[in-house]
């Protein structure tokens, strides 16, 4: 049966398609707003040799049906007509997509709130939503201000160019309203390098960590492999162990080797568990460890309270004891 998909601004959708006979899943942030747009929308940028991004661009046309997972993600906020806050956003490249969703919602749902968007791109042609942002800026009488930063600026460029560094950030902060720490929230989404840089710049300005929220798109596999090797080197406790997985009314037992994560092992054995990014960021594969100890290569996807309650991410999880039982869903 057809049904409307509920989602929150800032969440992502996982698309599942069969490419060259293999099921491929990719998570894309929703750029639509549940308050403004009738349909759900994602923006997909072609990536050189990108399996899914090229397939979608070449094959999608009206009438084609593709599988999606329920929208997920923690990069969200509750909107309230009485809120009066200043959202300061740092976006890089396609990191603009969840920001678009949040901007649309803030401007329509919180008449007292304002948004400052600092948007970094390689060059003027790679600015996604360039015209839409200009239009929104004009329509909303000073409630949205957009500041572009380009790596390679054209000759007549009036804006900022180069790397977002300490001096540039100081100048930017002089240009955007200062509503004080209590009423300001900082959001960031973009390449890992950009986000680390922004984090350290905000730390220099003594912005409290609890005021900063970030959305990571999938990390590179090299990073993942390094983390795995580090985990192996750091812990002599990683050895082949049996893990019990409870999912969808079934119980599965899998022998997880030390160089593989729980999810990967289960998928290799044909067990159809939920997953999306496989990098420990999106939480699609989240489960609760009812017993035993699980080591995670990457914990960023889980909040401290979730970790305290025993939640684990199977895509980056390795059993440390012989009695691991994980319940999913």
C-alpha cells in the first residue's frame, strides 16, 4: 500500500538499487522540508566512478520505482514558533543538502529565528542551489544571509576565496549577527577536512561543544581500513568469536573473524540485516548488545546515552567476548 513517508529536516534517505547485478545502497540527505515540500527530494551529485551517483543520473526517469529505507539520522532539530535563535551553518559541496531542508523549515516555522550560511565550494559552477539560495535570501528580508567561499574564484568575484582559516572566520563573524552563545547554534556538514578545520576554529573561539552539531557523509574506505588495523594492533582480544543476532523474529549465529565487522560477516552469510553507510555514521545498522562486549571502530554515530544503554553499530563492531547477543530493530 502507498503511504506518505514521514521525516524530519536534516535526515537522510537510503536508496537501494541493483547495479550490475549487485545490490548497492547509498544514503542521501533530504533537501526537501516536510513543512514546505509535498514530495521528498534528494540531490545527487555525479561522482567520478561513483557506482550509484552515475546509475541514478543515467537511469532515473518518471515512473521508475526504487527501494528506500525509512528516513533516519540525528542531524535534526525540533521547530517551534516561539523559538528565537540564530543558526550558523558551515556547508561544503554537497553538504548543503541537509542544510537546505533545515533552512526551509526554520524560515517557515520560526518567524523569530535567523540563519547565516557559510558555504564553501571549489568554483562558482559547483555551487549547488545557487539560484534557490539567492531567491530565498531576497524573499526573507534579512533572515537568511548566505556567504560563499570559493577555492578558485573568477576574476570579478566579490566574495571570499581560498581556505576557511582563522583570519577569514574572524572577518565572517564580523559580518554575521552576534546573538550571543545562548541563542546561537552551529551546524556543519561537508568534507571531513573542512569539518575538522571548522571545529578547531570554533574551539579557538571558545564555542561550547554542545552548541555544535555535525553531519558526516561517508568516510573514505582508507580511513576505515586504517581504523580496522589500529583496532587489531591495539587489542589482542580480537579473535574469531561467535555472535548471536536477533532480528525480525529470527535468531542467527555467525562466527566473526578478527578482521571483519559483525555486519559484513552476516551479509556474507546471506543474512539480510539493515545497513546503509557501513562507516559507523548513519546508525541504520544499530542494535542493542543484550550481553557480551563489543568494540566499535567508530563511535560517532551513537550518543553517549545510547552507548550507556548498550547500543552498538554492527558495521564497525567486533566481538570482544564469547557471549555477544545483539538485538536489532
